[in-house]
C-alpha cells in the first residue's frame, strides 16, 4: 500500500480495535515494512492520536485514551449501527440526550456515503419507536453514579420519596438498571444499613465522595430481575372477590392462564378471587367474561367499574364526559 493517506487510515482502523498489535502483524496487514509502520505511528502521534508502544516478545502498539477524542474510523456496518442507535437515543428518557443525539447524528450523516445514508434512511422509514414516556433523568446524575460504580466509591445525594419527602443519602452504588421508562440505582444505603433501589429521576446533587465502597455480596444474582421483583412488591395490590354467573369449569377457560382462584357456589355460579396491581386490569378481566357478575370486594373496584360505566353510557349517548 503506497498511498500514505490511505495507509494511515488503514492503520488507524486497525489500531481502533481494542487489542495490542505487533508491528510485524501491522506490516503484514498493510503490505509494508516494519520501519514504515514505525514512521506511520509517529505520524499518527503528530496528528494527536495517542498510540502507546510496549516492548518485549508480547509487545506491540495500541490506541489509548488521550486528552481529547480523535476522529474515529468506522466500517460500513459500524457507521450504520451508530446512526440507528443515535436515532433511537433521541426518544429516550435521559434529559438533553435528544438534542445531543440529533447533533451527533447530523455530523455523522453529513459524512456518510450515499449508500449508507440510504441504508439508515430505509431502517428509519420502516421503524416506529414507541416513546419511553418516563420522567427525564439528568445525565449528570447518571455519569456520577456510573463513575462511582466503576471506581468503587461512595456517593451522597438528595432523594425525593414518592410522598415528596426529601432526605440526604450516603450510599455505595452497585448498578444502574434501565427499565425503558425509568432508570433505577441499586445501592447499599449506609445510614439504613441495607440495600435500596432509588429512582434516578428523583435524585439531586449526586456527588462522589472519594471514599472507598466496602465489597459486599449483591442482593441478587440477576439485578435486573431483582429490580422488577421489588417494584412489583412495592406496587399497590388489590385483592378482588367477585360472584360470577357461570360454573368454574365454564369461567376458567375465559380467564386463561391467569385465572386466579375459582370456587363453585349455588345456582350455577362461582366465586372468583384474584389480585392485581391496577384496578384497570381487574375490571378488564371481569368485563371480558361476557356474563353477569357482582363485585364483593374491594370497594375501589366497585367505584372504578361505576366510573367506567358512566363513561361508556356517555359515549353511547354522544354526551361529552
């Protein structure tokens, strides 16, 4: 490869792969001598690329982090993947990420070859993203927590509970968990001497203290599943009991897998017992049976069904509710 600019770009592309490259292997890949590789490495350093060299049999060259981010060399699939990822990030729940994603995407698409712009456009046209819809998270808070997790540091922050109460917390962060709509922090609360899950959108003034976090056994092996379980445990649960017109054998198949508990009573009726985290879900299950029923408890479900009936009646009569 005699074209120096093209050779430098080829060398840079290889070095951006996270591994150490022996000079002889780089020379073989690019079809030049090891001496030419050494000169090209010096040229890249002059351009601001921090190329580190290590000696010995297992030594070689690798690109390391520097004071500024140098231009990246991407292959076609990598460029398309980043462009699609930036478009997706524009709809996420990290405050300010939308604008930053759009700016980065504009810079990338400006230099994309026409064939790659068409690929990105095709994917964008064929894809519809459902907005996350969750509360926005300050990316600065995420950065503080991510850095403290990596460096095994303690953090302090102000936290606003569901009822609006604010408290100061000292914690050892373990992991950030994104559920799509919200971001959560799993951390060991030092003042309460127990594991806690914090909603990051309710965090303010997060700071790393510099103090070392104590190595602790995580509260679960699968931390994502742990967060989901805890959230379900904390959610309000309504236990419903309803008298349904039909036998348990008739009603069971209509309820499907989540049938709850069905017990036959007199007159060809059965009693349904179930629980749910929302009144809407319980009402949907009952209304979908297609038969008469009477709710015995809870009173909140009775009131919810009445409100649904009022809205349905207003809609049927053309009255605005």
